[in-house]
């Protein structure tokens, strides 16, 4: 005969603040790609966005889309990111009605929304996609987005992408204590120094580096993001010229 679970225990098990593992929420994408085809190789990035409480999958159909996703997630002004949002209708250059689905719809803390179209530069030029994007922008439905943007490999610095990828991993290593100690340390700084020098007094080792890395992308520290961020990276509090 099964034993009844005591009321107090049952309450504890239902507590949203417990330590039980919760898998990330599935993507909210309006379109799913086959796992692999001649045109796409589907993957996903885990993200915990300011607008949401839980981790979520964000899908991408190419390496370019994945890199664009990582860079968008690294922007401290980003509020939410929607993958494969609802398609929009527009009238093309020949007067025909078409539909277009952006790869991402980015929402920012200031309320602005931007549709992101990711394409290889040579393909965008071959298709005259900038003109198409102009027509799409002209016919955007009210409230969908405030603007549109074409993103190619020319807009993605390789080292900046690697930093964004590492940031996304470090965000999954949540450590509020280390973040708070590093924030206190930053508040006492008045000039430039390496990350190693900055975190040495805290005696946090790798935890300190991860927290300093997160602080750079939380706009607490200034650093050169188009160079690989390491212990030797020179940082300064926001507002201090480098």
C-alpha cells in the first residue's frame, strides 16, 4: 500500500524556489525546420531573457543565425528575443503580394522592436534583398516592429561572437554571491586594470572571472569586446575613459 505524502512535504515539492531540475521551455518559434536538410541545419541556443523567468530554447537554421542570436543575447539592452515570429505581408518591387518571416524579432528595454533578417552577404546581394527589405519595412503592420535590419557575416566579428558564446555559458553558471562581490569591487574602482588584478582581492578564482565577464555585459565594466576576453583584459568601470 502506497504511503501518503505528508502535507508539509507535498508543499515543499511544489515550491517554485526548490532545487529540482527544470528542463528549459521549448522554443516559441512559429516555424520549425527539419533537423537537417540541404538548406538548413537546425540547432538551438538556451537563453534566459530579462522578460522571462525560465530558460528557453531559441532555434536557428544556420550558423549565421546562431551567431546572430548569441550577439543579440549579449546586448545588455535586449529585453526579449522571438525566433521565427509571425510572417508579415508586403508588396514586392513588381507589385505582387508576398510574405516574409524574420529570423528574429528583438525587443529592447526602451520598448523598441527590430526585425532581424539573417543572410549571407553574397546571397543578399544576389537577391537584391536590401530593396526587398525596404518594401517590407514600408508595409510592416502597426505594432509588429519599429524597424528592420539585415545581418550578414560582415556584421559579426568572430572574436565578439566567441565572447558572446562564452557569456551565454557563464550565464548558465548562475552565482549571485560572486556577482554581488564583483559589483561591490567595481564600485570602488576609479581607473583601469586587468580582470586578474580586479578580482585578486576577492579570492574567488574562476568564479570571480565568470562574474567579471558577466559584469562586462551587464554594462558595469567597459572592455574591448572585439578581442577575446581573458584575465589579462583591461577593464574600467562604466563612465571611466579607457
